[in-house]
C-alpha cells in the first residue's frame, strides 16, 4: 500500500455553525499529521485558516501554504421540511453537485488532485437520496465521512424503520467508492454494517485544548458575578441541550437561596422556542439586567464565542458542566471538554451521553428534564459526592485517551493507507 504521505484529501463541509468549525480544523490538522495535503471546502475559508493555525504546532503552521488550499463552499440552504439543513432530495443532490463543482475548481486553482474526499459531517449528503451511484456519478473518487445522527439503526425492525432508512438515505453508503464510515456513537455499529455492507468505525469525539494568553473577558465577568459561588454552566443555548431545564434548576436554587451560579453562555436561536417561552426568556433577561435575578448569566444578544481557546477559558470557570440533553441520542463534545479539564457533569440518563458519564464515573445522571433532580445532583457534586452519595472515582484520563487526537490520527492514517 502507498504510505499516507504524499496523498491529498478533500475535506468538505457546507455548514459553519456550532461545532462544525472545530471539527473542520481538527480533521484538517489530523490529516496533515498523517503526511497528507488538504483541499478544504467550507463556507468561511479565512476563519478556517485562523482556526487551523491554532490547531497545529508552529512547525506545521510554517508549511500550511504548501500543504493546504482552502476555498469557499456556499452554505447549503435549509430544507422546506422543518427548516433543517438536511431534509429533501433536491437540496441533498445539489449539495453533492456543488461539492463536486467547487472541488474541481479548487483542484484547478491549487494544482492538487484529491485521492480521497472526506465529509466531517456526512449527514448533509445523505437525506432522501438513497442512490449508491450518486458519488461515482458526481465525484468519481474514494470517499468517507463522519456520520453523526445514526440512531435510527437502533430501532426494532418494522415497516416504519424500513421507510425511515430509505428517507435517511443510508443506502448511499453502499457506494463502491465508499471506504468506510465513522460514527461518534458506537452503539449501532453492527446494525449499520449489516445494512450498508461497509466498515463502520467508532471515532473519538475529539476536542481542542489550549487557552488564550489572557482569560476570555466573559470568563472574568462570570467569575466576578459568581462571587465565590459554585458555577454550573453550559455553552450553546439549544432546547435539545436542556437549556430550559437548566433555567428551571437555577430558579429552584434561587428560591431556596442556595449558593450556586448558573451560566447559559453562547448563542441562542429564539425561533426554536414558543412564543410564551420567548416571553419568559425576555423576562429573565430583564430580571438579570435589573439585578432582581443574581444567580444566572444569560445574554440573548451574545454572539458566537470567537475561538476554541476562548471557549476553553469560559468552560474552565465551570465547577459542573451541564450535559443533560433532551430528545437527543448522540455523543457530545461537552464530555470531552469536561474530561480535558476534569470537571464533573450532569447528564440525562439512558442515551449515549448518560451512559458514558456513568461508565467513566464523570458525574451524575438525572431523568430527562427533571430540574429537581438536577438541583439535587448539583448539591451532591459540589459536596464531593457521586453515585449513591459515595466519593466519586472519575476516570477522566481513560476518557481522554478513548477520545484523543492521537486515536483520531491513527484512524485517519489507516483510512488513507487503504486508499
């Protein structure tokens, strides 16, 4: 087999929200460490280069001009199905077509020829397009990717599941050019391999370390406002992350005059909340501004945290990390951050996140959406108690190893060696 060194990977992601920028820089850096060159297609190439410079060491940073070519890929439009980015066959096909067209332009501009196409968020290229011939017809080169929302494979066999599999578009994974698929949630690998006939590999949910030269200003502000109280925090204010439950937990603590400070940081899309919920959020914001509410940080006008180092600076202020997702089955980078900084978590029981928290002893689990249980968990964790009110014995180091960059590098090295 050819060594990985000397090969070129086309890394393609049409989204630039949430964790997408971090994933893009991490996969780019990892492929570079294998010895490959990278053609990166994404909506914000300049931001991607800034993130990449933070993700690599100085020696590698000095070689980026020769080894990396970044080019703008217009972001895909939202579907007419529930406003999601993945959801209708026309847009899914157009994403493949656009990716192939922009890749051809990037190859012509850079003088590179990609040996492998990799999608760090494959989901955008699947929905409602169950045709294995599409990748060969449009790309005609080996491809692979990371598939995040694969949890329908855990459902019991039924006509409804068969229809759902068709709608999800997973049959496209049977493409002759597919060189295996990665998943963050390993629970459904056997079912996926039976359905697709492809190798499915459990990937680490990697995170980026590093802190800014000076603490992120918001981190200093939160520490000042907490006034020595234990801090329970989350970043990224989505319904599925249990945002509303964290607010209710803060309200319970406020009524009982308990010494905790709750942080809801990052961006929020008010469109995902009902009219009455938006009114409640507005009232909270006004209460915080007036000083009536003094145990909660919430700023609906806040923008995206600029970079991963600032994100880490803010996360490091937490005494407890909130990971109590709701209606969500998958993995979360919150646990990787928590393991990196050895911060205990509160998670919802039953799905991937809760099972990992219990397996690695990284905190406590609660019933989904239960604010009273959450407040009890806060009291136990801040008192140095874990499950069954015994002293905790977390295995943060084991989690860091299982979800490390070194493990990602090994997986991608083996992938490239097989191309």
